[in-house]
C-alpha cells in the first residue's frame, strides 16, 4: 500500500520559507521548482511569527499568495501547522511557555522548541493556529498532507511539569509505597512520604534513581506527544481525509517514536548523517523509521542537497552522493525524497546550510543540476516503485525504554551506547546481504526466522514469555551482554542476569568485567580468533554450549559466546562486544542456524547494498554502490530491466562510483 | 594498644542496608554472613528516611528486628547515626538546609550530603535522630562502636555560611585592617571597609585572594566538623563508653582530617583505588590515615569486594587482589577489613557497585568465596596481630593548609599537585624498603631520623624553628621546590624563598622556571643522570653544597639538588621534580645520611612490600606480593611462622601471584 | 612626530602599586628605580579602594606621599584614573553596577572590570574619582600622561543593557521593520513586533541571528568606550594639555579598537605573548596597535620582565629575550618600554607574576640586572630614535566587525579564526622582509602598493568601490576564502560570493568544501605543490586566470588561486588556506606584481627581523635576531653606526643569540 496521497508519484521537493524573500523571488522559485522536477513544497514550517503578529492579529495574505503561486505552478503542498517556534510577542505575554532547562535555568525568548509541553497557554495558542490553518487551507486542491510542527524534542523541567509529572505517576503507580518500592527509594533513605516531594529531575535535584529518570523521559515524551496530538485532534476534526505526519529524527533519544507512530498516518524523517557515517548507519535509521508503522512506505522529509552548517566541519556531498543517498532511502521504503531547504536563508543561523538554490540563485551549478537530474529520474520511476514493501526474514528489537535504561546506568562502563549494540548486529547482517526489520518489543515476531535483541538491559513484562514461545516453536533468538538486568522500572531481577531470559539462553552471568579503551580480549571460535572488548561477561553454562572462548585474563578459557537449544529453536548469547569481523562471523553462524537468505543469494561486494521492495506482484531490486570506485555485482539468474537506464541486464551489473540501479 | 572494642578479633564485615529488601531476605543475610566469616555489620547508614518519616513520626520497628536477627546470628554492630542523607520531607520543610553550590546554584532535594553545615535546622534534626539512636540502642550488647554520618565533605556557599564566616573571621583576625593586610586586599583595590562585604567565595564572587580561599576551606572543614561534633556530643553524653568513628576518604582535599581526628576515638576510612592505582598510592593513603591518631590501629571501613560502579571503566578485582589489598591495609595498621556493601542494591545509583552478595544471592561464586576464604583466615589471625603498631624511622610532613595553598596558587604551573610531591617521596622510600609515617606539621618529630616536607609552600609559625632545632640536634631534613613561599595566610615571605627555611637549607631561590608537559631537563648526580621537569628552581648556594646539577637550558651547570650541614644534622633541598629513578637515587642518599634501615635489611624485590607491626613483645611481618607472578623474597636470619599457612619458613619465601605471608 | 610628552626620552618604567607595601619600602623603590634606569611609573591603577573608602570619604594622603617621593627621585608619572576595579563598599551600595554574565548569572563583588558599562551609578562614581585625581594632580610637574582605567573589556548582559541596546537599535535602524529585515528575523518566525522584545543575547536568549550578535558586540564596545569617554571628558576639561591613553590588549576581540583610538591621544598596549608565540605574532600585534593612529609612535605599557603567572606553564624569559622583545616593540614604533609590574605583590592573584623587583627585593639578580642594562641602553638611544615612523608599502586590512561576523558564523567550519587568516599574510610578507601596515577598512589605501584583506566575510558599504578604484588605478589587491559573503548586518549578498568583490577579482565561488582537521588538499603552482586545507572554494573563473590548481578530490584540476587584471592593477584571490611555504610562495608572487621591496633589499635569514623607522631625515634600522644562536645578516651598501654598541658596521653584521642592533 503506497502512502495514500491520491498523488501517484514519488514526492520530490522540500522545505520552502518564502517569507524570507520578497514576492518577486517567489515567481522565480516556482520556475526553478519546475525546472528541477520538484512537485511538492513544505510551507510554512516557521511561519507563526508572520501569520499571527499578536494574539488577535492574523496575516494570512502572504501565505495565500504563496500557495496560489505554487498551485498555479503544479506544486503540491505539505502544509505545516507552523507551530515549531513561538513568536516573540507570545513568549513575552505568556512567560510560563518558556522551558526550564535541565540545569534549572529558565530560557528567555529565542530559538525554536522552547515551549513547555505542559503549558496550557502553549496548547491553546498552538491549536488556535492549527485551527486557522486547517479552516483556511484544509480544502485547498494542492494540499497533500499535514506536517505538524517540526522536529519535536525538547524536554522541560519547570514546576508545571513537576505538577503534571506527579499526576502521571499517581495514575501509573497508585500509591507512593509502590513508587518507593519500584524505584528503590530506600537507597540513601530517600523514601517519599508525600507526592509533592517528587520533582522534575533537574541537575541539582534527584538524579540518583534510574527508575525516576526513565519515567521522566517517558513522561516528557508523552507530554510532547500531547502537544502533537492536540494539533492532530483539530486537524482530524476539520480535515478528516488529509493524512498527517510530523518529521522525526531517526535514532533520536528523547522521544519514544514507537508510541508516537501510533498517532500519525505517515512516518517522515530528516536524515543528516555525520561526516563519518557509514552506509550501515544510514540504512539502520531508515529501517528503524520504516518499522515504526510496520513497514508502510515513508517520507524522507529532509536531507541536505549539498552540505550542512551545524557540524564542526561541513564537507560537500560528493557528486552523485546526494542521488545515491536518495535512492538508499527508497531502497529502504521511502516514497518521497525531499530537501532542507529549497533556497538558502539570506541571513541568520542556517545561512550556510545547503539548499537547492544557493544565495546567487543560479541553476547552472552542480547542486541544482544534480537535484534536477534526480527529479527527472524520479518522475520516470514513480509508477513502478511506489508502495513497495521491504521483506525481511530477521528482526532487531529496538526499545526506547531499554535505551534510556542502558544509558542512565551508573556502571559498569561509560562506553555503553545502546544504538551501537543494535548497529553492530545490523551491520553484520547487512554485510552478509541479509535484510532486517527493526521492531518494537511489542511487535509480532512470528513472521521472522531470527530475532535479535542486543543490550536489552530492560526486559519488560511479557517479553521473555513471547521470546520463549517463539524459540520453542523453532525461532532463532540472539541476546548479548548487558541484557536481562532490570524490569520495566529498572529494578534488577532477583535471579541475576540475564533475568527472565536465563532459561531460554541456558546461561547465567556471574560477573561482568569492564575494559578500558584500548584494552582488548579475544574470542576464539574454533580456529578463528577475533578481538573483543568493552564488557566481558563471565558466563556460567546452564544448558548452553560454548561457541567461543575468552583468550586472556583470569577468565581465559571460559565461554564468551554460547548457543542453546530450546524447544525446536535456538538461542544465542554473546557476552562481549566483538569486533566487526567477529560480529560478521557470529551472525554468519546465526544466519546458518536460521536459514536466512541474502537478497541476491550471496553476500554483496563490500560497500554494495541490495534490497528488494514488493508491491503486489511488482518486485523491484535496488542495487547501490557506496564505493567511490566502480564495482561489479553478480545478479541472480534471469534478466532485469534497470528502471533508471531502461536497459536490460543479466548475469552481472557494473555500477559506476556511487552508482545505482533499480532492477525490475 | 588495639582498637578498644572489647572484641578481640579482626573485624570483618561491611555496610548493610536491609531496608532495601523484604524481611525474609534478612534471615538469609545472617546465614550468609556466618558462612563468610563476617562478624560485624554497619547499619543503618542511610536509614534516616525510613526511621523518621516526618518530624514527629518515628519507625524503629524494622531496625529493631534487623538488629535482633544480627545479634542472634552473632554479628556485632557498627551502628551508624544515619544522618548522611536527609529525607525528602525534611528538605521540603526546611529549605535552608539545602546547600548553595560554589557556582551559586541552590540544590533541590536529592543525593546525600546536601545539607548546609551551618544550618541550625540541620543540626537540631540530625542530633535529634542521633539521640534517638543512642537512647534506643546504646546499651545493646551487640553494639561495638558508633559510625557518625558517612563520608562527610560537601562545602556550602549560602548566605548563612557567609554570615557564619564573618563571625569566624572576626574571631580570628580581630580587625578588618588585619584581615586586609593578611590577604593583601590592596591588590586590585579590594580593601574591605565593613565585615558585611565579606562573602562566601562563590565562583562569581571574590576568588582572587588565596588567603580568603584557604580560610574558607578551613571554615568549611570546621563547620562540617561542627556537625560531626554535635552528634558526638550527644553520643558521649548517652553512651560514654562506646567508641566513635566516622569514615574518612584518604587524600580527601576538602577536610583537614588532622583536626577531625582529634574528635574521634577510632580512625576509619574507605579505600577505593582507581583502576591505575599503584601499591604505593594505596600504602600512602593507609599511612596518612594511620598517622591521624599517632599510629593507633584503624579500620578499613569500606572497600569493594569486586568492582566499583562510579568509575568510567569498572574492572573486576582479579582473583586474590581483594585479599591482598585487605592484608595491605592490615600491614599498615588496620585491625578491621570491611566492605561496601553486603548485598547489591536492587535498584538506583549503586546497583552495579560490587557487593559480597550479588543480585542473584548465590554463595557458590568467586566473590563470595574469596570473602569467605579471607574471613576464615582472619578468624585464625586475629589474636596474634591485633593492636600491632608500625614502626617508622622517617616521616613525611603532610598539611592540608599547604595543600590548599599549593593548589589555589595562580602560577607558576597548573601541574603542581600537592599529593604527588608527597607521594614521590613515599614511593621512593617504599621502593628502598623503608617504612614511613605521615604526620602533621604539629607532630613531635624527634622520634624520627629523617623528616621530609615536600612542596611545603605554606610554612606556619613555629615550624621552621622546630625543624631548625631538629636538624641542629642531628636530624636529617628534606625540602623541595615550591616550599617556604608563604606564611599561614598565604602572604609571601619578605626574604624570598624558601622563606624561613633558607638558613637551615643554605639556599636561596632566585627564580623558578615552569616546564610544559613533555619538556624535560635532567639532574646530573656525579656519573648518574636522571630526567627532571615541571619546575626548575634556580638555586643560589648560601652555604649548601651541590648534589646535582642541571644539564640543559640557560641554567645548565647550576645546582638543582643540594645538601647543607646545619648543627649536627643535614638538610637537603631538591629544586625540581625528579623522575622515579632519580627520586629513588636521591632518597637513597638521604637514607644513607640518616642511616635509615629497610625492613628486612635490604630493598625488597619490585612490587613487594614488607612492613612490621609490633604489639608489646609480639612482632609480625607482613610480606605482600603485588605482582601478578610469583616472587622470591629473601628473609632476615632466623625462622618465622607464616600465620596464614601455619608453616615454618626461613632464609627465603616464595609468594604466589598476589600472594601474602604474615610472619611471626 | 614623537609622542608629545615634553620629555624627550624613551619611557622606561612600569606599573607601581605602592599601597601593597609599607612606606619604608617606597624609598627603597625609588632608589632601585634610579638604579635600573626607570624614568616613569604608572600609579595607582587599582587605587580606588584605598583612595575612596566610602562614597564621602577620601584618602589621598598616601598617594600624595608616593608621588612626592617619585618626583623627588626624578621619576615621571603615568597617572591612572584608578577606576578599573570597584571597591567592595561601592558594589554593596549600588548592586546595579555588577554585570550579568552572558550565561545570565549576576556577578557578586570581586575581581576587576565587573561593572556594567551602562550603569549610571558607575559613570557618576568613576568620573567623580577621575575629577578628584585631575584636580589634585593635574598640574603636578611630574605628570606626563593620563592612563584611563585599565584593560577595558567585559561585556554585560543585564536589563539596563537591554534597555540601552533598544535605544541604540532604534537610533540605528529607525523601524523594527528595517531591523527585522536586516537580521532576517523571519527565519524561524522570530519577527519582532515591539522593541521591548529585543533583549541582550544571553546564552539562553536569542543567539541565532548573527546580525543581532554583531550589533550587540558593537553596542557593548561603544558602551564600554562610553565609560572611557566620560573620564576623558573630565580630564580634557581640567587638564586640556595632558595627553591621554588607556592600555589596550592587541588582538582583543571584544573591543573595536579602531573606534576607540579616535578618542585617545596615545596608543598603549600590554604585550603578553603565549609560551608558543612566534616573532610574527608579536610583530603582528605591534603593527595592529601602531595602525590604530596612523603609525604614530606608541607605548608598550606592560610586559613581564621575567614570567607570567596566569598561563598554564609559565616559563622564564630566557636571558636576553626581554631585551630583544623590548627592541622589537621599538622596531615597530614604540617609544616606551614598560613593565608589569615594578614589585611583586606580597599576596593574592598575581603573587607569582614577574616583576622588576622580586619578593626578596634584591638587585643582584638576573632579572633586575637585565632591566637595568636595558635602561642604560635606552637612555643612550633616546634622542636618535624617538618619533620615528615605520614606512610600509603593503597594508593588511583588519576589521573588528568582520572578525565578529566570521566567528559568529554557523558553518562552514569551526576552525575559521579571523586573526589566523590575517597573520598568515603578515607572516609570509615578514619572512620575505616586507614591512606591512595593518589598517582599518576606512583607511586611505592609496599610499600602498598592495592591499590584502584576508577572510573579509563582511564587506561594508563603500569598501568594494574603494578597492575597485584603487585597483583600477594600478593597485594590487589580495582577497581570500570566506570573503564577500555578507553586508554590514551580516545579510548575504544576493549575487553570491565574494559579493561586490566579484567583478574586481574576476571569480565567483560556487561552493566551499570544509576539510576536517588533518585532511588536506594541495595547490599546484606550476612545478611547485603546497599543502592546503580548512576550506576549499570551488572557483568559477569569470575573467581571472588561474595561478594554482587543486590536486585532490572531485574538484582536482579546478583553480584554487587566481589573478585578475582590473584596470591598471591586479587582484588576487586565494580560495584555500595554504601552508606556510605555500603562503610565502603566493605572497612572493604578489610582491613581484606590486614591486614590494624588502627592507634591506633581500629577504632576511630565518628568524631575523629588520625594520626601519624614519623621523624627518633621521633613519634608523632595527635588526633583531630571534634565534637562540648567532646569525650573520647581510647589510645594504654603505656603513652604519650601531647606536647600542656605538660601533661602525658595514657589509654584514653578526648578531649574537637574541642579539639586537640599531643601525643609523
């Protein structure tokens, strides 16, 4: 099922902030959009200040004119509710709106996302603007979808939040006694005796109880989602048929996107890989976003056409790379390729952020030409690729609560990064040519041959039972170090680690050694030896057999990777962080056990990525060369049409540097 | 004289926080304590919140039951006054109790040691709890000693403290004129004209006057001691016969433990060496703590049985290391070996801190077994070793005021660390097999053949006279760079450096060069050359003769280490920081001059430590192998019984990796 | 024209803070000043607290006595207005005086320069003291000049400043509409609708608009200058004939010294090179300071005679280096050589700052002897060297607004440092023996053969027209990467980069790549190849020809350095940061094009600096050897007298390590 936009083309466009230029530029913008194959514009993401100039004064005239020009030029609208940054008059009039930072300092006006998510004034005013937008433009023929706010995510630690947090906690725990027990408030004698004693965990307040900190994250994620839902409610009331999205940020820690996704019609996200990002990292984030709504096609809402401005050193995307990365998003399920932003700001913070149209406004330049080239390709591709689903035999479990639990831990090592553990598994499988999904702990796992839950410190109720029955019925399960330590309130399991997973995995962890940076052990798998480090679990086999053994330290000779038969399935445990080669070897064993198949039957060459999207009886393969040199890729039997070049290929395919093929 | 506890055994036990578990676990705890040779438990260090649930509501029932179970199981009590962390209701009711941090921000409730030491409310409430504890449990047959609060040490910079500080200053200086003179307030024209102008030196207040900063440290150390003394007063009133301790933290900068020690009956401290700590650092801290009460046996109140949680990378103690380090404490005068903590917290900040009993509660594990093994050994050793004194021929002078003076200095180098200078001397002597004491500037030095005062920037009244007469009478004295600069209010001496020590040392320092990290000079001692750096004094000989000479820079050829005959004694000056080999060589010369003797007559092998404790006619030698490999140690003539193995040894002894012998 | 002090000698002296010592020391000070050739003392820079002990209580007695002793000893006065640090009573009485830091925290009393520059109370009280000083000492025969305050420079972010800032902005922009446009406030919808919404840009307020940030710097620089001008006004009223200075700090970012210089009679500055400073950096700062008043001789107001205390590692100045650096200041136009400070503070923050007289007060020491030696030399030199002007054929344009604009930029790289770009050019020319001026964007450029404007991101109105006509008339102009991006309010030029300089330079910059640290490209100049990095402009030639070409990346082969003929002149553009050898090569080409001549006709040996000062028909050459080894310098034809040694030299000259010759 494609994104239901009644517009059967791949979306190609981007953020457009016309209020930064005089009207004569708007005509030129539409001309250039047409020239570059842009068919959609996101407006007016930060328009609040120019649309509502005081609580009772509105100015929609300029936006009306912009929209008419776009519409006349055939450009569709991704219409923002424009509530992401509050205007100066609003912060001045309602100072309760401004957040208190975690360090206890209250913000003054300035920047975006500075609103307290529990401020009633903010909710009233932001939904007021949303209502105006929906009433005015809800029936506009160019309107494709709603874009609520923008890149939500700032936490607040003000007194309003403290009060709301207490209400939230009362609803969750019922009694203080229960809360004291779950958080282990007897530690340091911090037992609460009155709800009023619970405060937002500012830096100089209570930050010694992980249960409290995790709950505060949950509460803030929900509170911010509350702002989003308040706008959605208005939109659904007025324009029940227009789909709704808000742009997400991939592996963004503050917001539990699994709960957010339930409220949205379409997933969209903004991809800004760091200078050193590898293809696997980008693929990981695309896959995570795709998984938020069970694989439904999604939108790449923002990417830079050329360079960023807020990293330390902002390199240019090399020729072909923007195109390659656009196809990578599509390879992982995107049906939209969009940019931030259409035209460079004439001044202020993002003046040096890349844009389709640079300050000089010329179209005879590399960046514009690459955008226009891609636009032309996408226009041709659309009907054949839209709506395809990526099929995966393996799933990685990803859980925001576990993320918070892992990274709030005091000990055993500051090096633990939840995403890294998940990425290790993803990268290893990707290098083997195996496609993964990334799913929540609540997902139905029975569709997968293998399920991997790295570093799952927190195991929530029902999960181990689900895994147990999954494995009993023949599934393959993989767990790793720092898993099964705590329950959903971050209390340790009383049977040690990995808690309720022990029986399934057939191991018990007696101790865990933390290695300093540069300190290494090694894992001996038969004749093969791989470096490992960070954490080394001292594993007691309680039914499992060893796959690999430590080579150094007093625990040399003891098992570090194990395998357990459980019912008709198998459960693997990896008690240390393997290096990349080691992880590839280990996941090769897992893939064998689960009979996972590479997309083209064999592992692709280094730096080449292959995925398949299927819609009904249409199957399309994306073949991406991330290498800066040409590469030859062996194809399965049969012949294919490259939908880009429109050529027939068979047996093998040579991709140029950063080259792409879309095979049918 | 042993610690007078009417309990003639080495104490073996640890912190026990039973209120974090249900009562059925308490029975299991007592069973496991017996199994592991534990004979003492420290309760309830953080019990305040569960003992006093509002200002007028008390609940001692649970503690009564815990104590009865322990007593029934033969476990003695190290009974905490439980005042180290304030409960939430208390901070909410009396917000004046919460500290203002040096950065000017007031804390909110949370964490421990967040009380202003000058808060009258805190003193009233903390002594109120102490009184209840003393009245209720003061006559309990299991009670061995009182443990006041826990790890004191947080400074406060609130207005209450400012007011109290002014009173303290008035008492000390009498007039503002005198204070202005001593602090040199004419600098930058900051002369005070009214006492009310003096404020706690917050970061954004007055921090340019070292005299003021040092006085504020003195004032805070005394203020915090005031909280401790207030509790002690109550305890002495109600239980005059029960000895009192509070657990210290070794080289802990905020508190002048020399003045604290006077108020306590027993010294105890918590040893948490960092991952990279060497044996000499641990020995240094044990020796410092022993010196606080003239060598009286002391208690190792806390150490982790396995790993810590609050360092960046928390490695496991290797097999045998916990035992070795326990014996090292005893080798330096401890009569108690205790752990933090008995059972791992089920949740919150210290969930991953090592404990005797891990989350799974099993006793068939390495850590528990090592504790139990040590417990069995200690039970056998007790009567033969208790109460022994360590005899030292040399003393290192250690002064908290000088520490503060050195590290508040603006120039000549940020690398100056007071403890490092003292440790350099200690390490060199230890490597030569020579036992040291570490004493205050007020100590009687006549019992020592050599006295070493490294980096003694601040020389307080009377000290130079004492050293002068000590050397005249045949003593050997050693001074080093950055000594004799200022008086007790950090005013420079008007005769240059090293101030009043010039005559004794026979040198005058014309200039001092500061070297950047990695920059080195060298000291030429006859045919031997050693690297030196950090600071290079340009020494004018005024009576002294040179022992070593600089090799580089424009001062090449000028003296860097000197020796002076003064009366019947000798005074050495080392004007630069020598590397380890150089320091060993230099202290070899000092040892020769003072006729200091190694414990077994010769320097021990690398990584081997030997000390002697004597009680009456009982002499016991501790021989410790810090190496991860076996080592052979040559013994003096005669034969010895190893009190651990109960075997006779003579001539030499082979210690296993991390091995220990206790020879009688 | 010499500094008009009616005192025809090189000034030699320094800061003297007598109120830190008893009166008997003052007599000794005068004796030692005479012994060391000191002829001027700066008093009482920080005397406020001791001169005015409450709002109505004055004590000038001690200063009267100090001044009489100095006068009797023949020492002239550089008389400070003593307003740099507020006394405690004043901050206590008028808390509005204390600044609010950028992080939003209000200071408490302590330190210097803690006053809000817009505080009316501060202005009233500081000019009150100035008036007293002028009335009391304005006719004193020893008075040479006024020294207003000291090292001005702290910004304030308080509400008073916010209010004053709004007034300043109203005067500048007239309407909010104009301000909104210039700052591009539509970005993120932050359009102001009322002046009251504009606030001082504290860290947690509005910091996303570079135009606002730059204006706030301008406003603060002017506000602080306002404090200085208020004092100057009083001094000019009472002592119209006494020249006025305030001591500056070289490349000091917060203050636009070009606008400050207009208010002063004499430029003076404090030179504290860091441990790693090279001769070019010191020369650069001397040259910048000289340029503030069109080359008029200036005063080296402070330098340390031996070592500093506030750097991390404070090395001693090697023998001869203080003398060498003193002559270097003179070589670049100084007619005064002065120290901070005369005598070391007995205590407090600067106790370890070098001084002519150390704590011990001895004169038989290296530092004192070097000062006295230099004093004797200067006394001989005076009449021959005073008032000489340095003649330069090339000028580097330096602009504080551009500095702020460059370093407030968000992107493309955090490595951009405005001063580094200017210093690259200066160093290259200095290594070629070519003397530069450093001038403001408002300077008359017609006197120069070449004008260099590195990294001139901001091009203010009129500048490009001036450069255009300068080049048309035969001048040589050099521009570099990150130039011509924005106008005076930091709005981008709508024709792309380098904005209005495009036509002159004959280039247009399509994109700019930012390289990570360690990442390098190379510039190929004919057969020569030099490393380059940081930024790489992708240059489109629009009339210019290429001088060098990139060697790597996708833009290999495209031009990186260009040359354009424009009218009778030439314009060079360097689109990347060349390494030192590359910069030397490039500026060699520029020098050839502009026919710039080295001082002695050829480039001097490495580490040797040569300058010429001319007063009327007197021409003096300064030849400085910065090397720690002797060096031979080839002289132009003719013979010279070395004014120091009084020897005749010709053909060549051998300078000792750190040696100096002053040739007539």
